C-alpha cells in the first residue's frame, strides 16, 4: 500500500550542487565521483536544465569522467 512521507532526502537532488558558483560564467572542470556522482554526460543534461531555469545556457565538453561547463546568456539580436 502506498503512503505519504513527511520528508525524504533524495540523493540525486540537483539543488545539492553549488550552482550559483558553477554557473557564474567562468569555465569549470568538474570530475565524476568528486564533484558529481552520475555520469559526465548525465551531469551535462542536469547542468543544461539548471542553466535554463536560471535564464541562460551552458556550454559543455565531456572528456572521460570529467566535464567542462560554462554558463552564458544569449543576447537579443
């Protein structure tokens, strides 16, 4: 039977990451197992959706178990 929980800590919650720091416009290299737990490719998807929620986009480059990300905002042309 299903039940309602008063609280639950999701271990894959993207809010646990320091997005304000990582999406500050600088170029960051992050490492699987140290900075994030999922695959680098999956983390790129999480970073992209988080960037959209913050009004921008993110450039990504996956290399083995590392990912390079950079947040940016597109300007209107």
